[in-house]
């Protein structure tokens, strides 16, 4: 988990995580062993395959910080202020997002919208409306590729940098946070984030509201994580629908906001929490 107990600032020069450094050292050691004792090559290959399998598994764990810093909950200072973060992914959506904004206004809650660049370009006025109402627009890649986690450095750089340009031009504010599509990634992502001055953000609790159309199930999952310092994940884009074809977020969001207010929690953007 990324520790942000100090005021927000640009990320320092990139350094590989301890796990990645250990993996690199393992590769060097295995190469030396093969050179010195060639007959051990089957064992050496098995060790490398096991290492790569572990790297793959870790990349499938959205909240893991083994591949690099990963913001999965707010800093202690924000939690002490009874702050909580609502993050909303995959928009903007011309049908759902305006209604989400109205609900947030009713409860005076701020949210962080992780927007897809190409959708923001399609609905620029809606993206600007998110900003006008006091929320934040952050980077969720340009195209939300299903194979995002399998891209290399050049692919990552193209997706993120293109989205940075798109979202900055539309919103007037440079994104500071990035969330990977589905939260999945590989070891090449962290260095790209560092070059672009972006911080990887995941979540502490999600409701799986892109797959579950039962509002009660989604609501209960999210309510279990409503606490100071939490980062909640919901979706305005790609949102699951109930039997009446209403986006689940529209049914669930009021209950989440009411529960937070009852616990004297205040919804803020990630920018605010880390400032």
C-alpha cells in the first residue's frame, strides 16, 4: 500500500520495487548458474518460469503494491479528518453521469471520475461539467483496452500520454492519478507512471457494479467498506443494469452517501485527500 502521510507532491525518479529488483537479481543469478553449470539449465528454466508466473499473478491483483506504489486507501491524515473517497470509472456516460452528478449535488459530496480519454473526447461538455461541479477528472487510459495488462512500455506510454493530453485539453487540469483498466497491470507500468507524474490508484472496496445487476448485493458490498480513509469504486460507464434497465450506481449511490453522512464522513476527491 502506498503511504501518503505527507502532502502530495510529484513522484520522485522511478526506482523498481523491491520485488522487481529481486526478480532482476534472480534472472542474473540464473544466467550465471547456467554458464557455470550448464547441466542445471532445466532447473534454472523452471525457476524463471515460476518467477514469471508469480509476476503474472501479482499483476492480476489490483490492490497489490509489489509491482510499484499503489494507492489503495487514503493517507492517515485524511482518515483522521473523517474523509472518504468515491471514485467512479469508465465514463463519462451521457445517460448515467448527469444523474450521478445530480445525486452528488444533493448530498454535497465530491467524487473522483476516472475517465476514458476517447469517451471524454466524445462528450467534452459532460467532462467539463464534472469539473464545474467541483469533482476531479483523472486518467483511466485513452481506450480502456481489454489487453491493457499485456502491453509493453511503448503501449502504456501511448495509452496514458494520449489520455493525459485529451483530458487536460478538455478539463483544463492535468490528471494526477491513473487507474488501470480493471486494475490489471504488469511490471512495465510503474516506470511509465513515474515519467508522466501519475500516481497509481486502486481502491479499498468495490461493489462489482459492472457485473452485478442486483442493487442490494452491490450496496451491501460497498456499505461494508464505508469508513474513514476508504476509497470506494463504482461505475457510471459500463454500469450493470437492474431488471428495469436502470444503472445500478443510480440505485445504490444515495444509500452510500447517507451511510457516510450518518458516520460523519465527508466525501472528497483524491486530490483533496492527498493535499
